[in-house]
């Protein structure tokens, strides 16, 4: 993961590494981005669940543009198979491209980025031919 941190800091991102918060981050992500009826049968990879049945999920170049436009002064980056979490301060950062976020090590290969309130997520799966994905928080009935 050190090459990822180096690429982020080279782009002006302030990175704080936090250990043992990955499980909590994944659970909170599921609560905000996966429909309740899907939560009982989650796929091995969380990103597969937003691909499979989430209305409004942006894919590919459209997702990249949405991520570029997202209000992201602070964000959190976590992984499918690691309990490491990176808190990101993006206030002085240059724009980030997908290729700069990719990690080859399997524990860190699936990347999930969220804003602190989990109102949006940007996901880069380990499958090079899939994604990236951008999704805003699911709204409950009555939300505006």
C-alpha cells in the first residue's frame, strides 16, 4: 500500500493511515449504498452488489467525471480485504485519476472511496474491465 500513499501524497493529498477500521467502513458502506433486500445475500465483492441492482450507479467515464465533480475536501479510502483505512485531506490536492489509485496487491485491489458522511462513493474494482463506479447514497422513502 505504500506506493498508493506515495502517489497520493505526490498529488498533494494529506494521508492518515488508520488500522483496524476496515470492517466498520465496509459495514457502514453497505448500510448506505446497498438496498436492504440485497443485504441478506451479499456478493463476495461489495462492488458486485452495486453493479447487480442499484439504480443510478454510474459506470466508466461517466463515473470518473462524477468523482471529479464530487465535493471532496475530505474522504475516506478503504479496501475489500484489508482492515486498513486511509483518511484523505484533499483540500490542496490535484485531481486524482483512476490509474493513480490502482493497487496491485490483492488485499488492496478493490478500492472504495467515500465522503465522511457516506453521501457518495467511488469504487475501483480489481477487475480491469469493470468500473469504476460512482453512486450517491440510497434515499429512504420520504427523503428529499
